């Protein structure tokens, strides 16, 4: 799961104007709060399947919940649009590079509207996306 997450992080780090990319917890190394806009990636192994009867090859389906956090709904949407543009170029998913694996293209889904947490100060505002790809070991 880590190498799949690292492949996604490498792509998300190319999104312009994002202050940082975090995995699961949005805190700096010194535990201080972070500056917006930022992206938080929550990785999951997804499901594995095997269509081959003659060998042990297993296709993995890593998936990620990605939060694009901004100061306003417009900023969260703006970061989310740029994130999608890094993963889906010209309507075609980018193929991540994962050592020792043959990967398929990213897919992208936005399953819910922008969310706002007014209990936090300042309020947290984020866009949620689900992304993933297929990957099969080459050896």
C-alpha cells in the first residue's frame, strides 16, 4: 500500500499552490497547524483479484480518499480542480509509476459536495474525491 500511496503523493505534490500533501494526518512534523490550501490522502488497499488460472498474478485495486482543504468553498474547489487535472489529463487517466508493477490509469470520482466544519477555528472547508488505479506485479 505504501508504494501506491507514494506514487499518488508524487503526482499530488505537482499541484500548483498546494502548501503541503499529508497522508492521513494534517500536522507538521512539530505538530503545529498547517497552512491552507493543503491536501490529505487517506489510503486503502482496495480489493485484489486474480483472473489467471495458470499463475499467482494478482491485480490490486488501491484506492484513496483525497481531501482538498481551503479557506473557502471556492479555494477547496479550485484545489480539487487542479488535483483532478494532474490525475486526469485530456480526459485520460495518468498511469502512475510503481516499481515492480504494471499500473493502469487513475480513475476519479467526487461522491459528495464540499463540506464545512464550523466547529473548528478557523472553519475547515474541503472537497472530497475518491481516486484509484489497477496494478499488477510484473514478476
